[in-house]
C-alpha cells in the first residue's frame, strides 16, 4: 500500500514525495494515458491524469482533480490495475476512439444539430451538457451579432488560459509603456511589468498567438497559482491607469484591446468552463446579455470583449424574442 501523508492535485498540499507516489500510481493505473514524468511536481498533465482516472475508473461525473489520503481516489489508485484485453471479441465491435475518451472530453453527438455554423466557433469544445445548452439557445440568437467562442475547457486548458491572459496583459503593458503618461503612472506600469515577468510561464511567450493548449507550460502547481494571483492583481492595477492616463486615445490599438487586457480570469479551480455549462459569447454584448437573461442564465457577466454566461440550471425559458 502506498502511504500518502497529504493531499495531491488541484488545491492540495502537494508535498513532492506524495506527488511522486501518486504519479507512479497514475502511470500504473492509466496504461493508455501519456506517461507522466515522476518528478514530484503537479502540473497540467498530472491534473489531467487525476481527472482521467476519476472519470474513467471511478465514474465520477464531476472529477475534482484531488487525491486525499485514504479517500476514494487514493483507494482506487491502489487497487490492482484492470487487465487490458488483447483484442475485442469477434462478436463485439471494438470501441471507437471517441467512446474510450473521458466523457467530458468526448465530442458531443452532432447528428441532430441544425444550428448555423456561424453561431459556434470551430474550436469550441463541448460536453453533452454544453451541447444541450448551445442547441437550446441557438434559436433565440437567429439574426443576432453573436458567436460562441468558448465552451468546455479541461484543467490543462484552463491553466493555459491563465497563461494566455498573462501574455496578453504583458503585451498591452509593454505597448503602453511607450505612450505619453505621468512619471507616477510610468513607474506603476514598470512595476506591473516586473511582477508579470517574475511569474513567467515556461516557455515565456507564444500563448497569445497559439491555439488553445499551446505551448505547454512546464510550471508547477504552486507557480501557476502564484501567476494567477499576480495576473489578477496586475489587471486591476492596469485598469486604474487606463482612463486617467488617456491610454486608449493615445494608442493605435483598439479600445477593446485594452478592455480585454483587464478582463477578469477565473482561477482554474473555480472556472465553470470545466463543468460544461459556461459559455463565452462575443458580438453585441448588450443584446447577448439581454437574451441570456431571458433564457434563465444563472450568471451573465459583460467582460467588454465578450459576455461570459452560465446556465447552471439549464435553459429554463426558451426566449420570446424581443
């Protein structure tokens, strides 16, 4: 039996020896999953493996990415690994690659969809919950300037999203440092830049201009958590300077570029994109907010560059159009 002194994973204490023990158990228990480096550091790949084990082996509908001593996930990891059959029986078709994926990562069934392609971005990922929500709200957005740009995101993608915001914010801060402003504002922005650089991911660039999930960050869980905290505080500081310093009017970049730089980013452990019922919709923010409120959204938040909406309780009022 593998002894575990403290919790490992999302929000865990993550003692290196405990993490190594769980990484060894995950490598043994998930033979079809990319092998983890047993380095004692909790990064996106280790979190993804914990979630995959909780979903595939334990049947957890909402994996929490956490292994606690003596609790269900820890006990499950210590059970003998399942035998892997050499081949599927002749009378039973071999499962498709989609059916072997965790439920949350599995592409949703699309055969009955009639939604226009223009309403959902090509890179939007869906769970069955996400699909039901999008299909239910689609009729209410007919003819509107609106597009779903983000849906389900797994843990690794949610940590990547923090890096995207880090990269985008740094890009805008560096641009602003060349604009006219008071010496006090200049000093403040230089401090913001230094704080961001002190919590740089590895590699330290490329997130703003790459597809979701690329490049892969080698940071530890503690480093990622610290980066999120610094990014959140830096956004607030930058936001306080933008209007008084007149940065939007003196910049060649759009006002929306500044708005997006200071848009909030949730901690990966609290983001509802991982639960499947959160969407980001860009377009006419006022109309998007109004329609989603009428459709019974549990949260509607205008982030300037887009509207973040959540349908925790489903779509309760298929909207009468206004």
